[in-house]
C-alpha cells in the first residue's frame, strides 16, 4: 500500500518542532497533526509593515480548508478572567488553549495549540544539574546540550536575561551594585531573601538570572539583535503564560510558520484540530487515526513508514495506551510508569515587607538553587498576571486570615495555659482607614506585596498512568504529597517567606481548598527511556521497544519514535524544555543519519 507521507509527527510542541525541522532538512514529506488551533497576538503595534504584521492569519485563511486562528486572552484586568476560562479546553470546547487535566492527587496544566507548550510556557530555557540526570539514567552529554542551544538559537532566537525594569543593553545584569534599584522588585527580593535564609538554614542558596527565550532590546549586538530585526521586545507586561501582546516570545508557531509551513517546497503540511486517537502497525509502517474537528470530528486515517510521537507526557502516553488496547500495538508493560511531578510546587508569601510588584516582568526571571536532604531544588519568582490579581489577592486574604485566626486561637490557648502572653493588639480589629488604600486598587497594587514561588525538585517518578473507560488516569500507590521532596521544599519556602517579612501561604489546593493536592506544569515520563524493555518503553534514541519480544530485549518497532517529555524517565528538577529539546535532537538525528 502506498504511504501518504514519509513521516507523521503527532504534536507541535518542543519534540514535534525539533522533529519537523530535521525531517524537512532531510527532504522528507511530513504531515504534522495537532489537536489545537493557531494562537497569535491581536496587537498591531510594531514597526513591521502592515502586510507582514500578522502573517499567520493571512496565510491561514488561504489554506484549504482554512486554518483556525485565535487571539491571546485579554483584557489585562479582572474582566479578562472570563476570556481566560473560555480558553480552557474541555469535552465540548475542543479549541481551547489550556488543557487542565484533573486526577485524584494532582492536576496537570498543559497547552493545546500549534506550538504546544511554547505558547503558554514562561520561556525558561535551562540545563539541569548533571547529578540529577545521572540519578534518572538520562544519558545527555555536554555535546547534546550544546546542540540544543544551537538549535534554539537558529530556529527561535537568542536567550536573554530579563531581571531589570528596563533593558540595560550591553550590561551584565547578574550583579548590579550601584544600580541595584533597577532590578525588578521580585527578583531583588528573592535574591535578598535567599542571602538571609542561607544563614538561617545553614545551606548555600545561590541566586542567578534565568535564560529566557524571548526578545530583549539590545542595539549593541553586532547584528542589531532580535529586537532590531523583528521590531519588538519584552515590555515587562507579566503575561507570558497568557500570550505575549508585543509578540516578544519565541513560540514554535513562529518557527513552524517561518521555517517550514509558509514555503510548500519544504514538504511539511500541518493539520490543526486533528486529535490523534491511535496508531496501528501495518506492513512497512503505521496507520494513524485521528478525529478531524474541522470536519465535525470525523475519523480519518493517514499512513507513513515513520511516526514521531510528540504529543507530550499526557498525549503520547494516552495514544500509546489506547494503541496497545485497541490497535494491537505490541508495547512493554512499563507503558504509563515513571510519571514524575518534577517536584512542581507553588506557594505564596503574603505581606512582604518590601513591595514585589508581582504583575510586572516576565513570568519567571531568576532562580535560587540548593540541595536539601540530598535532593536538588530550584526556586523561581513568578509573576501574577493582572487578570488574576483580584482573584489571587482575595483568595490569599481569606486563606491568610484563616491561618492567622488559627494562630490567634493557639496564642489564646497558650495564654490560658500560662505558656506565653499574646500581643494585645491581636485582639482588636483593625479600624477602617478613612483614606482606605485598599479601595479602588489597580490590579498591580493588589499583588504588590504578594510573592509567588515556582518550585521544582527531585521526586521519585512513581506515578502511573492507566486507561480507564478510554480516558487517561493517573495515580500513585502512596500519598505523593507526603514524599520527602515536598517536605524539604516547604521548609525552604517557609524560611524564604520569613526572610521576606511575610506569611507563607501554600497553593490553595495544597492547603485551604484541598489536602496536599499538587498542580503540575512540568509533567514528565509515562514512556520512560531505559536500556532494555525490562525497565522502559523506549531506548535512549527514542525508539519504541517491541513488546512482543522477551522482557529485557533491545529489539524495537521499526520507524516508531517517542520524542517528547514522556520519554524522560524522571524529574529533571528544573524547567525541562531544554532537556526535552536535547533528547529530541539526539533521537531524531540518530533516526535520520
Ligand atoms: C504555565 C506553564 C509554564 C511553563 N513554563 C516553562 C518554562 O518556563 N520552561 C520550561 O522548560 N518548561 C515550562 N513549562 C513546561 C513545558 O511547557 C513542557 O515541559 C513542554 O511544553 C513539553 O514539551 P513536549 O514536546 O513534551 O510537549 P508539548 O509542548 O506539550 O507539545 C505537545 C503537543 O501535542 C499536542 N497533542 C496532545 N495530544 C494530542 C493528540 N491526541 N493529537 C494531536 N495533538 C496532540 C498538544 O496540543 C501540543 O501541541 C511550562 C508549562 C506550563 C503549563
Ligand atoms: S513579560 Fe510581557 S512583554 Fe515580556 S515576554 Fe512576557 S508577555 Fe511579553
């Protein structure tokens, strides 16, 4: 039977874009299947001429059938929240940008759209500690990371440090001394709190700006810099995870359009709103079945000798579980295992002594690294976008008041038992201020003294995905919230909160509105890499083990590859995308010598 394509790529995120660029270089005819739509900025600002300002919508309208294009959610105040919720994908809303998957012990947020996670991620592009990679048996060398950095720069743009309120072209922003006030307030507050907590906890807590995949103004670069080339740069709007209005982020939608899709001679086609269901092995290749949501969800089938699964940790694992159950694909019994939370943890500090102005600046700007109880931990600052300011400050106030009331009850009990006298001020309600500064606040003011932590660490990758009634399920055979990494993280965050002069308030689902439930943004595993089929689903080159062979075999299913976060066998304990790209490049380069 003749094949429709040389290769089918499922998903258009980090793994998918790496695979497609390399396949195109090798002159292959490629089809990319993506369950979501295009997302672009509605902003018409910028110096580009009108015809090139919005190239994707113009091009998308000319395709047959047309490609669906949507605009980032806005406005940037509390009324934007409604728009945000309408962009959440669900059973009926197939074209939402955010996929919020709820499981018993953890909820997981991922993206759905052309460009995958790059559409909503915070641009952090960093390398994990070598010791962490060794611990999970991931064999990525210096050369693999150098290749990933090079690929990023060539296909997206250069990385930048953005920890200052305004661009400081040509200046090293890692250690501003006389111009310390130019730091974004939350970056400086995290740096100073880390210094104070070093003494209290007796550990090292080095601080550094993050490498961010977005455009910073820099006219001193010999080539004029990305900003001069594309006429835009980061304006510190604090909404990267919602989509950048000035278009200063290096999303894969831009890479795919400019490098591959706009020129049919490159041989790459893309079908948006194409939700892959399963894969079946046929003579010499594979048949991929998908629901075409541009055509009432009709089932369609395409075939190719090579298939690259790049649908992300949840998407790829689900497709393979279904393909084993319904499509007869022979896969190992490790499928679904080694799910890692990446130690993801979120928490707040309410009432910081110094203002942190959390709505200003890129979502994450800097990182503090440490090792506690033998586990690597990274703590980052996080912006609260203005449309979330009202709901964040109201929720945290309720939780914080509740915590303070509990504290007061404890003080009264202690006073009664003669252990310690309470502060009498605690018993008197605060009198309302006639010039109440809390009325008519701007969104920025509402979160001016609320610090938001984004934390990652080493978990034991013990989660397991299964398919229940054709839906993905995830669980652990223990209480994941009680595992050591989260205890260490809370000890560290409580100390940092105290050093900031505020009160520690964990994410509401962890405490207050839930009981130790995690919210994960860096899900990993499900199709783990291992030396043989005994321990994993794919080998170190992303080739899928042939499950029909005896356990411990290294035989693979020819032409079938997993090239995304699902293949990472455990936590990388930092933002994972550089590692996903490095592993994807290694696999795709080996598949296409
Ligand atoms: C809010 C947020 C912020 C983040 N910030 C950072 C950060 O700063 N740095 C960092 O390193 N990481 C960050 N991450 C994590 C990062 O986005 C992911 O690790 C990364 O996107 C995973 O890459 P991937 O290639 O495995 O999958 P993805 O990028 O998720 O791509 C998978 C693609 O497959 C598509 N797909 C899924 N199922 C199907 C199907 N059945 N059929 C067709 N298509 C399908 C999806 O729509 C998606 O386009 C963040 C995540 C979130 C949610
Ligand atoms: S901070 Fe704002 S301007 Fe800068 S990249 Fe993020 S969304 Fe764009």
